[in-house]
C-alpha cells in the first residue's frame, strides 16, 4: 500500500460550534484510513490495543495528527494521553510528562499541547474557555458520568484558569446513543441516587420474543396471569446525561453541541466496543491551543 494512501482516506469530524475559534485545534477521529488491519483493512486505530501492533498505531497517530494540522515535530506539538480508568480524575498539564497519567480528564492553557482521550462507545467531551484561552477534554462513560467528570471539569477549569462557565463552549463527540445503550437496573439505580433528573435519562422498551409469541403454552408459570414476561430493556441517554451536567455547572445550553452519530449504529465509520463485541480499535477526541507560530 502506498505510504500516502492511508493519509488521504483519513476522516476527521469537527464541531461547528468551536470550529471558528482561530486559536483552537480540535477533532474527533473515525476508523477511516490508517495502517491497521486487525479491525478491517486500512483502519485508523489510535489506541495501543492488545490485538494491534505498536508500529501500526504509531503510524496511525502520526498520520492523524498530520491530517489534523498538528504534526508532531514540525510545530513542536506534544500529544498527551491518559491511562483511562472510568474515573473523575482530572490532570492540569503544562508539559509532556515522562510518567503515564492515570485518569479521565485533561485541562491546559499552554499552547502547543494536544490533549486526547480515547473512546469506542464512551463520549469524548471537549470544553473551550473562549475568554481565558483554556481547553479540556474528558472521557465520559456511564461510570465517569455518575462521578460527574464533565461537571468537575468545569470546576477544575474555573479553579486553575479563572474560567467562567458562561464563557465555555462544549462539544460532545460521537459515542453510543440512547437507541443502542441498554444497561442494567443497577446502573439506573446508581443514576437515581445521584441525579434528581435521572428519570429523564432512561427509557424502557418491552422485549419481544417470537418463540414466546408463537408458543405461549411453553412459558406458562404458576403465577398469575400465567405467562412469564421478559423484563423490559432499559436504555440510557448518555449524551443527555452529560448535557444536563454541563448545564448544571453553568454552561449555557446554546453553547453545547453534540454529535448525532451513534458509534453502535455506525461501526462502518466508528469503532464500537459493543457492536464489535469488545474486539475493536480506539478513536481519539483531541484539542489544543495554537501558539504564535502554529
């Protein structure tokens, strides 16, 4: 495969509500393009997964950053990632660390640093303080959402940078949506214990079973009314959960945008841990501040 072929096919998603900010760089990767072959031909896996080779992922990251306009070395950008643990741990960074950072959020106002989180169903969330020129990126799965990772992200930006929530523009990247995110009753109970609006985040859908419908006598029970019913499926709207947190933290509703792409619905474009039964690559949500020469 020609060296430049994968780069030409790389597709990066941008958010309209922050694209016009001149000093900002941001993007959400897809699976299109790249040098990985474990998850389909020419895929852009950006995570050091067990299945993929480190060499392929390194080439993918270089190609992605070049397409993004933040080539490492040429403009002295530093890419900072995390060992993500579905937590509420947030790191303020001003330089590349020799040690691996553990957590699920990064914030900075230092130019030339690219902050990145990796996802394959969980939400990548970018916060931009348009006045103080500060940015943050967060990895929000259901566990991190219960722990208020993005709400705390707003607070950390205010603590370190003087960020006022009304000056924040937020964008929620591609992730699993309510159409596909079925969860257990225990997840719903945890949300109900933390959020007064939890009922707005869940939808119940009655399961249907063609075998039960065709042969109801096979499923007779001793309990009234005689036929055992399947429990309803519970679906979580993770996007709305994080939108509500941002609003609770003081971010204006008009300043929050969210991708309409569901990772589970579009495995041809996006990596999805659920849709691909755990054997999948990782995308990146990336943001940074341009320096005078960047």
